[in-house]
């Protein structure tokens, strides 16, 4: 369950004054809610528009996404990518592939987005080349591992965005469960990492934005 960090009415107001959710993404959002387990995992309208804006600002040529789910955030990130760019997105759940493939085609991003099915902890070390943007949104227990992999794969000046870093507010609890401890650990790791400049934004479930400075 995602705790709301801002007043519901204020969030409504923010959405009302944010670019509309594109029709295809609205359809994907609806289909995910109807057919797929745990639809709240999908980034959604506000975070999706934020990822799209970041992508338009940075114009990354090569993006790695860890945690595709039904493809919503991959499509948002692909919006701002230049011609001949590539987004690799990894998910361990092969049952999601048909819906992801369907929406990649509907959004006409089949030349940009490449899906990989499997365990990201095993697949990432084998990826060739470097990336200029990495979005981490998969199993929380491996978040610190994903940041360490990202540091190896990211160009200097590249960005990492980590989702769910406030974990419904559970990071404030004294008795943390395993997943919360993993989130707290990655936040502390990033905070003390001399290679990264970072800001933790209390948007939706918490987004950490990092820039690799060395
Ligand atoms: C929160 S969802 C991703 C949401 C998606 N980024 C979006 O915004 O629409 C997390 C996804 O991570 C996947 N996942 C969990 N463990 C994984 C692993 N070890 N390797 C790759 N994917 C994994 C799950 O199957 C799930 O689809």
C-alpha cells in the first residue's frame, strides 16, 4: 500500500495541471488494473509524466530499466529518447511479456525498447556497453546490488532513478521488515557514496534521483 505524502485534493490539483496521461498509457493502466496482480506497482499518471519529463530533459541514448512490470514506465521513458536510442528493460516474470509487447507496438516504440526476461541480478553483469540512465524499480532486497551494478554500467554524468525509497513511510519505523531494511540500506548507501550526487524527492512512494559525478 502506498501512503499518500500529499493531501489527496492537492494531488488531484497537481494532476489537473499536469500534462494529460496519453490515451495508450491510460488504456495500459486500465488493462493492468483489470488483468494483472498488484496494479499499484505501475508508475501511473503523475510519476509517468515525471519520468517522461526527465527523459525529455536528459535525452538519454541508452537506458536500462530494472523491473518492467506491464511496461508503463518504459513507455514513459522512451518518449524523450532520441532517434536510434535503446532502452533495455528487464523483468523476471515472463507472464507479463504479452501485455508489454502489445503496448510497445501500440506506442510505436518497438525500435527503441528491448525486453529481457530473467533475473536482473544475473542478466545485468552480462550486458555490454554503458548506459546514461538507469531506472531501478524491481525487488527491494536487491536494490543496493542494483545501485552497485549501475555504478559499473553508468557513464560519468549519467543518472540513476530509484523508485519506492520511502516505502509507504515504513523507512521511519523502528522495527523494519526485510524489504524496508533493504530500502533504508540503499538510501544510506547512496547518501555516503562519493561517486553520486543525489536528491530524495517525496513524490508518490519516494524517488531518489542520482547523478554519477565520478
Ligand atoms: C514495481 S514493478 C515495476 C513497475 C514498472 N517499472 C512501472 O513503473 O510500471 C516491479 C517488477 O520487478 C520485477 N522483478 C522482481 N524481481 C526481479 C528480478 N530479480 N529481476 C527482474 N525483475 C524483477 C517484478 O516481476 C515486477 O514486475
